[in-house]
C-alpha cells in the first residue's frame, strides 16, 4: 500500500518532460546497434566459431531483448530504457489501475512486451525486404511481370505508410506537449498506457557489507540471501553501459572531422585475381551490374553477391564477414 500511495502522489505531481520520454526512446534504440558491433567484432576475430552471430543476429537479439524487457515489465512495470529514467507505465483508465504493488495487468504486460520486442523485429525484417525490392527497381531488375509490379507497388505503399507513421508520432507528441494526451506515443496510446515518474524503489534488506561478511565466514545461506544485490548491480551496469554507448555515439558524431589518413598501397595481385579477371567469381560469367565488396576488393554480379551475403554474411573468397549494405555499385563503361 505504501508503494501504491507513493505512486499516486508522484503521478499527481506531473507528467514526465519531453526530454525524458524522447531520451528513453533514444536509449532504447542504442542497444541493438551497439550489440551488433560486438557481434561483428567477434565474427571478425573468430569467423569459424562466431560467424553465425552476424548471420542470426536479429534472432539472437530478439531472444535477448525478450528476456530483458520481460524482466523489467514484470518487476518495474516499465521497459529497460524507461526504468533507467525512473519512469513507469500506468493505465490511463481507472478500471485498469494497479491492483497491488507495482505491476501491470497481465494482458497489458504481454501487449507491451509484444510492441517492445516483436513489432521492431518484424519491422526490421520488412524494411530489409522492401529495401531489396527498391534497389532491384532502381537497378532495372524488376520487369513488367505481375509479381514485379506488385513488388514495385508494395515499395511505394510502404514508403507512404512509413511517412504517415512518423507524422502520427509527431502529432501525438505535440498533443502530449500541449497536455491533450496522456501518452506521448501512438503505441502507448493504443494500449491505454502513459508514462509517469516511478515511485522510489524500496531499499534492500541486505548490504554489501553483509555479503562480504557472509562470504568471508563461509555462511552460504546468508550469502545466497544477498544475491539480489549482485543481480541489481548487474542490471544497473547494463543500464549505464547502454547510456555510455549512447554518449560515445553522440561524441563521435559531434567530433570535428579529422585529417584523412594517407591512402595505403594497393594489395599485391594473387592467383585468384588473375583467374577471375573481368568476370564474377561466383557465376564465372561477365559482370551483370558490377558491384564491389570493399572488404575484399573483388567485383561480382550484384545478384550473385547479394544472394550469397544474405545466406552466408561473408565474402565467398576471403570468408571475411560482410553484409549486403556494404556493397558498392560500379558504373563501368
């Protein structure tokens, strides 16, 4: 009851500022790209053992994000980024208020998890498909067949829908700033939820001194009771680590441009470069839409190398990790 009363008191004091709600969204969007860099590094250092990390990164992150967001929704009634800024999700309807403690109704908890985890995953997959169709259309690989016409139309429909979504978000944020809406985003508005300042967390019954004393004296049962301290410390480390990554990305973007490094000498020709001269190393035919893979320097047919990268996420000759977004179109006479 004390927690609930504190929550009501904080709610009546006001709503989160625009800075808080936009900052927590930016923090949440930082986690996936940051972990992708870690996966790409591991794949580059250990291509045989960790190459699958890049190939299946979206699915691995989906599993990780599901566990992370479920934990925060279950214990703090907030997402990972919302909890960092001491925000909490509360139902806007009086019939759906917290019945006990700091927990969302089960159906709102599950719906929040789906919108936080599953919807971004499906959106990324759909964007990858639409982007591939758009590139095929720009490169003239889409013909006049019914299937190609549908792909071309789907690309345009998706662009219009995406623009409409961003306009809706902007309008919803403007209504929130003017006090005409309790929720700052269309997703929270659809769920009937709003963000409010979170009540102070109850202090732990045990201290770090108790943990050290229990370990030093060999009292395993007492040490086990102090384990939530370690879990809480790890969660806070993850939160501040994500914030640190966000700060470093801002610092890198805001840094003044540095003087370019000297151009390195070209690599020496090897046997493969002579064998695949003026032809694609995959289909062994003359190039069709010549495209270079910068990580290795070889030139392929666009359709050959893009299909290979989608399946293997690595150069077919050097086995170095690469993605379809790394490809560079060449315009040869």
